[in-house]
C-alpha cells in the first residue's frame, strides 16, 4: 500500500477509497439523492425553457413556472456563485500553503 503524504503540507489531498472497498449505504443514499435532485432540476428547466413557449400563455401549467426572464438569470447567478466559491477556495489553499512554506523556512 503506498504511503500517504503528510497532512498539512499545504496541498489539497484527495484521498480515494481502495479499489476493493464498496460504497456504504449512506454514500449510496447521498448519491441517489443527488442524481434524483439533478433529474428533477433538469426536467423542470427543460420543460420551462423548451416546452413552455409552445403552450398557450393562458394554460394552467404556466402558474407552476417563473417568468421566462429568470430562465437566464438563475443559471447566470448560479454560475457566478460557483466561480466565486471556486476562487475563494483556491485563494484559501494558496494562502494556507504560503503560510506553511514560510513557517517551514
């Protein structure tokens, strides 16, 4: 079994399970939940953006969807938040790495 690098070296360590280990019941439940939520969001958004424009605006189904302007604004906001959190994470890791390098010298 290969040795693990020491923790606290400032690098991000992604430790994966050994090839022979199976996912626990909790891992499977979380994975199933994530897939289910993703499918629901995909189905809702696809219906909202692709199918709804072809349905009469007076139809009852329109009350279950936001106005079409949000079809662009919501993914844009989600993308900006994702970029913000990725940038914050990278900044945090770089600053922590820099502090540990200074401490080691």
